């Protein structure tokens, strides 16, 4: 497809379980972002990948959160030992490059519910 | 996580009215962006601003990069029902990274 895709679209998990969320960026986009959006709130930056550079992990809220990206393709966001406060929509975005005038294109998000 | 202050938080307006919203930061930003998010979708970029004082239009939308570099404004003229949604500002700080901080959102409802 032409846009950013994310899977699953919805995920319900029990507290304490691990979850993996997947993001397929637009082909050729070297920059990839993960954000968290709690209900009724704005987007909270989690992590940023740019090419082969070390990722900016400054937004990850705890060591239960981690993300990987293989080259300039798929990224996975992993949340270990999920807690109820992890319930949110997790959005992924990709850009052609790291310069300012390159637009971020967002995926539709994965809605995570921790019961 | 860090978020920008955006106001108003929500607003109901009549179709045809003009709308104004703003975003403020305690720190200086190099770039300001305005997005619109519809239910169940990711945000879509409306306007990007790269210079202090810059005023940019996109159809009925006009946005300005504040001269202090700590704020930005978005105006929507002659609102229509499809303007309904959540509007977010986002900024990139001067710290050198390409991390974007988002505002808390303005929920717009247009009454026909």
C-alpha cells in the first residue's frame, strides 16, 4: 500500500502479558516515529529512528518499553508486563528523511486495551 | 511526556464562523506544525511553519509562527461541518534532534 500501515488495529491483553505492535512505513522513508495517544489527549513522543543512526529513545516511559527497526523497514514496539495505564492508541509515522520540511505521514494506529 | 499548551481545549461554533486557536511553549521552537485528526485515524499535516513571524495559508486555514518563537496560531475562516475534528500543534525544539512535541489538542465542533 501507499501509506503507513500498523498491525494489529486493535489489541486486548491481560495485565502482565507482553505485546508487540508492528509498523510498516512508506517504502523509502528513512525516519520512523512511535507516539502514544491516551484517550482524549495529545500525542506523546516515544522513540525516533533515523537511518543507521542510534535511535532517540528519550520518550520511552519505562524499561518495559522497547522498539526495534531493521534497516529502513518494519519497526516493532514491544511492551513487556503490560499495565492498565499502557492502554492507549499507539501511532507510528514515517518521513522521507530527517530534514524539517519532510512531512510525517501517520498510520491509523493500534488501539491497545489492557484489562 | 512533554506537551505543548493548546487552547481552547474545545469549542462549538456555528457554520460560517471563523475559528482561532493557539499553542504556547515555555521554550523556543524552530518549527511549528498544525495537524488535524479525524476519529480512528492518524493526524494529517495542515500547515508547516519554519521561520519566526511567518504567516502561511492553506485554503481557509492560516497559521502564524510567533515572533518570540514560543507560540503559534491557527485560524480557520468560514467554518464548514467537515472542519469537525481535533486540531494539534506540534513543535521541534532547538535541541538539534528531530523529535516533535505535540499540543494537547483543540476539539472543534461545527453546528450546521
